[in-house]
């Protein structure tokens, strides 16, 4: 089927991770202050939480919430955190990325704007401790939002890629069938596999994460957004 809409992943596609240590320090300091733990103990407890986030994402294909990170880390330390404090810490965890933020990938905004000039465009992205509501603010801060008709995040859908509801939700927003999407992302097991399973076309973006570039089922591979822009007239 022809491509009638384009979707982009967020991490390592439109944005690259940056300032992660400073961001993590905000969370460590807040968690240590709330629980009375030493900073190194808080850090180790949060490492356990991040590992569990990754396990659930890969094995159960769903996304935990910032509140879950607080509960997991508290369990590691064997402390009880009052519900009001859980809420406060979860907000700190969720918004740290707005203080020390990720950065747009070179050329990503131009790519989104160029695609949006031809077809409806959206974002289909898994999230971690930084939820969709925070990623929306980053997209808006860097002027992506005006080109995007749909923003689909795994913490809001209830499942993560490669599950079909992620792509089906975006297709509904964009008024197309899932098979009419071209999805672009950096991960073989979620972006490429998920799009292909829905009958959509898949493009692997290897400009930040090149780990899957030599062995992929993607229909296209782009090593930079310049390559995508050059190919765009034929793609659409």
C-alpha cells in the first residue's frame, strides 16, 4: 500500500540522550532526602529500578511509571514512603528531563517538517521514567509540535512497541490504516518489528544508534536525516 502518513520514534531518532548524569543526580538527591538514605544507597536503589523498567519493557512490552520507580527503589532500601511523598518524588523523576534535557538530533526538525509538508506526521514512542507528558514539552520546546498531528506514548497507551496498539492508535489519529504508515526508529525489536507486524513500512534510523544497521528487516536504512530528506520524494 502507498505511504499515507509518517511516524517517528522519539529516543535516538528525533532526540539523543544528553545530560543524563545531571538528570539522574536530581533524582538521587530527591530520593535520598525523602528517605534518609545516603546518596550512594539511593543511587544503587534507583539503578535497580531502571533495570526493572528495562526488563518490563523488553519482556512484558509495557511501560512502568515514575511512581513505580519510587516504589521499586523504596523496596530495595526496605523503607516505607508515604503516598504524598511518592507523588512528589514521581513528579521530580518525571520532570528532571525538563531541567537537564535531551537534545534534538541534527536535522531531525527539518526531517519532520519536510515529511509534514507531504503527509500527516506523528510520533510513536516508548517512554521510561520520563513520561509522555514530559516528552511532549520537549517536542514543544524545540518547535516540533506544530508539525505533528499525533503523539502516541507507551505509558499512555498501556503497552509498548512492538505491540500493535501503539501503531494502530497513531493510524487512527492520522486517519489512515496501519498498513499505510511509514514508521522510522532506531530499534529493530520494537520499531522495525512492530511496524512490519502491522503491515506498515519500516525505516531504521542509524544516525545515533547504529547497532542494528547491518542486520535489519527494515525497508530503508538512514544514517542521517540528510539521507532521509534526499530520499523523501521517492518515499512518498
